[in-house]
C-alpha cells in the first residue's frame, strides 16, 4: 500500500491523522501543502476544496475527518484493517 498524506504544519486535524498513522505503524509520505508548490491545487483538483488532511491510498483520495466530527477513527481503522483486541 502506498499512502500519501496532504497536511500543513498549522493543521490540528493533520496532526491527529499523523498520530493515528504513527500509533499503528502505518508508513506514509507527507506533503505539506504550504511548502510544496502545486500541492494545494492538487488537493483542490481532486477533492473540490482545500480541505486537509487528505489521504491518498494507492491513488484513491480519502478524507479521514469530517468537519464538526473530527478524525474518523472507526472508519480509518476499518479502511486500514486495524482490529482492536
């Protein structure tokens, strides 16, 4: 699985998404939309808005949070096949 995470240093939801990935030892490439030319435009082109964090999993764009609800732990655990014993 190839995972890219679009983030920004000021984004609280991005930090939460990376903490989730790190906790579960899920490898990812991080792209900061403010430091990488064209990255914010790429998010906009694929998602329709400048919303971060965004996961790109094997080419598929996934938004791991919902405004007002925060990070979608249950959905992301299911997506990544994480089981809590």
